[in-house]
C-alpha cells in the first residue's frame, strides 16, 4: 500500500509539474504572439520584396522574349520607325556583287581577345581562357591576379617572368568584344552574304598591349600577316588584298607597311614594291593618325571624361585610401606597362594641334545637326543654319590647363614657372604603396607643385610633361615611338622602326595604284582639351585630376565636366582622323611621293531612336560605327572591286578641309 501511495504521490507531483510546464509554455507562446503582433514591415523586407519582383519580372520577360516569334522585334521596330532597309550584304547581293578581293581585318586597341597560356599559381584553371574579352569573369573573381597577368614587364615591355598572355587567333579574336557587343561581327556577316568565307577573310590579331615592333620580336606577328596576305593573294588568282584596320590598328598597319619593305633583320625584306604587288586599298576606320588627347589624360591621371565624372561622384571606390581599393592607381600601374598606349600621344606638336592662342578648330561650335532615323542620304553637309554662334573663343591648343581661368585667359596674362628645372622631392608613401606604386610617388610635393605652376601645356610641351611625371615609362616608349615632324625624310635615321607609325615622319610606300581611305564618324562631342586641378593629398594617390566642376554654363557649350570637346567620333577628333587623307597625303607630297589616291568618307552620327534598334545602323561612334550600314556598304563595294571615284569620292560633313588649310605644314 505504501508503494501505491508513493506512486500516487509521484503522479500527483508529475501532474503538478506538467501543469506548471504548460503554464510556462502558454506564457511563452503568448509572449511570442505578442512579439509577432508587434513586428512591423522592415526596410529589409521591402528591399527583398523589390528584388524578388524585379527578378520575377526579368525571368518572365526573358521567357516571353524567347517564346515569341523571331520576327516580332522587327515588326515592333518597323511599326515605330518605319520599314528597315535591307542589310548591306543583302542589298549588294541583289545588285550582283560577289566575292572579289581578299580582305584583312586589323583590330584596334582593347578590342582583340587575349588568352592565358602560362601563369602564376593564382591563375590555376585559366589555361587558354580569355583574360581580355568575353565575359571578363576573372576581373570580378580575382582582380589582383588579373591585373598581375595583364601587366607587362616594366623594363622590357614584354611578358613578366612566368606569364604568357597571347592574342586569340581567327575571326573570333575580335568579332565580339563581349557577349552581345559586336565589333567586327556585323561586317563579317555582311561580307559573307556576298560569298566571303574564312579563306578570303583574315583577322590579323596581335597583342595590342606591346609595342608594334615587339609583336614581331615576341610573336612574329608581322611575319605572319605578311605570309597570310601573300597566301591569300596567291590563292585568289593574284587579286590584291583589301586591308581594313580599325582604331589603333590603323597605326599598326602603317608600321607594317614600312616594316614589310624594309630589309631584314629589322624589316620583313619584302622589297620596295611589296605593297604595290599585294595591296589594292587600305580602308582605315576611325584612325588616330595624329594621336588622341584622350591618351594624354590616360597617362597623366588614368582618366577620361566618363571616368573623371565617376571619380568626382564616388572617389572612395576609385582612388581613396580609406578602403585600400585605389582602383585608378591599379589601372595606372597596369596601363603604364602597355607600350601601345604611348603610340597614340598627339603627334606633330603645336604645328598640328595649335598653341596657346590658336588651333585649327578655332571658331568651332557644337553642331545641332542630326540625321533622321533610316535616312540614307549621301550628300555632303553644307552647315547652313545648323550651328550656334560662339560667344567666346575656346583655346583648344591648351591640351591641359590648371584651372578654368587659365584655360580662358589671354596668353599674355599667364605667368608660368618652368617645371623642367624643378627638383623633385621625396615621398614617404613609397614604403607603404608598393602594391599601387606609380612614378608619382617619386615626385614629392615639390615636383607636383612645379607641374601645376607651369599652368598650361600644349601638344609641344605635353611630351616634356610626360617625361617629367613618368620618366621610366616614357623612356621605354620613346624607344618605339616618335611624335615629331620630319625635316628631311632622306635622313637615314628615319629608317629606324620608332618612326614607322608616325605619318609625319615616314613616307607611304611606292604604290601609285593603291588607294587609302579614311572612314570615320562625326557629330559627337570628342575630347580635345582638359581642365585639371590638384587632388586632395593622401598617402597613395594620383595628384592630378580633371576638374569636373569646370563648365561654361551653356547648353551647347564646348566645356563640360572639365573637358573641352570638338567634332569627332567620341574618341578620335576629326583633325586626327582626317588630316592626312584630306591634305597631308593628298596628291604628291613629301609624305606620299608616289601620289597614292586618298579619300575622306565621313558618317554623320544618328543614334538609335529606341532600344529595339540596339546600337543602331547609322551610328558614328568609334566602335558602333562598325555596324553602320553606309560604312559597311562602302567597304563591300571596295572589296568587290570598286574604286574611290565609284563611291563618289570624298563625303564630308565636318570642317576638316577648312581646318587642314590652317595647318602650315610644308608638304
């Protein structure tokens, strides 16, 4: 009985404990319910909800896009803009044009793909994967490793030890720069429509980072181009090749034409008539024959117009020491190892680009002219009633000015202190900035102040400026490139390869039957001169930056965000792209002794009217022009056998002939 009583007592205690536990659970549950009841919709919830809606909408639209008929986008576009013209290849095939002369494409800077053949441990798994071009996935996954492998050796300008990055070969090397972003693809597709294929098209891919002569030293690229052109001519019934360089490829092929005829070992040993035997025409697209001011800004402060604006808006993410990101410093460190960037420094000095008080573009004002979408007129632009009178003179010859007041002042009012005699100081940042070291870290405060005290730099003093701020870089570059004007082209020194890519210090080949075309876009504000200021001091920093606060206050003004603009294709000013074919090589001159015929063909920029048109078919922008139907049609006609006169000769919208006459260069 005692056991039974004891068991009952235990059961009673257990029941009491259970009742207590239940009370506690009910109490806790009640508290949780109260907390849940009090919980409100937070900002994080709103953000997650918004992201979810965006993703859902995106996937829905993507599904609908892939599910709808292929003709629907074209139908919608035509409903908005009117009937679209046939692609040039289709149009010219209907006219009976067929494959004729073999064509060679010469890509420009940054548009050619580069792949890894040997790398350091951090690049494991990237063998023959693209480091440049494609998706650029490695930039985001391992940025430091990517910069390390894309940089060249500071001493030799070639591969650093243990690294081999090589150009992608074949037409795929530069057909697309990134997925969906065409470069040569549209032109290749239209040539294919009249019968061209890989045996009649060749992409002369090269490593655009290294100097032109070093592409032969390291990769024998120039020899490969020579052999392929000879093979294509031989296998196509002796029909000469049509060469189509774009952007920096224009300078690269100019170098090639001198190299191929020069005797070995410096040259290709083809003899003085090689070009006459193998080349029908050279069709230069967006060629920076005389360099671009944008190259100066890139070397001086790792900037261009768009980067300068971003630097002003978000300095922490570009060059601030706070988070040790220092993007611009890494960009400068990498790009200053690329010798090719120095090939595009403005050539010809003050004679070509102007001085403190004059420039060929004096009187230029931004144009309001626009072509209507799908307008296919070919006539020249007469300029009547489409420009705005200039309210004040713009000194385009002052490529770099420290302060807007200096950029606008009369030259007699500017007091300058010579910077070349200044003694550079010391910067203690060298010990802590090894990862992002640039030559600015050897200048010190005294050297930086000397640069700003000189106040204004023209094309004639820009070379001295760059030698002062980047002596090691410019010493390496000066061994491969030159920026002057030849006094006597018979001087034996001009047989050296450093002069071959400068059209003002070399002669065109002896090929009177050859033709040279300069095709480029106009109607887009293009960088010409810059207003600079000193950057706020920091431990690891670039001491100069474009002053984005400098504006002229006019809607159609030439000065915006610290950059003076002129007519061009957004990258290359008209003066650089057009002068040589408009005057320097026109007729028999000392630069063109055999009288090779030259033509200027301009394409007025007309942006796409809606998103469905993509990058448009009438764009004049530096890269987008590669999809311009009028340009593609001209190229196909030349490749099919037409000459410059068959196209109608020159077609000009800008003032290139007027500006060329202002340049007093002995011809």
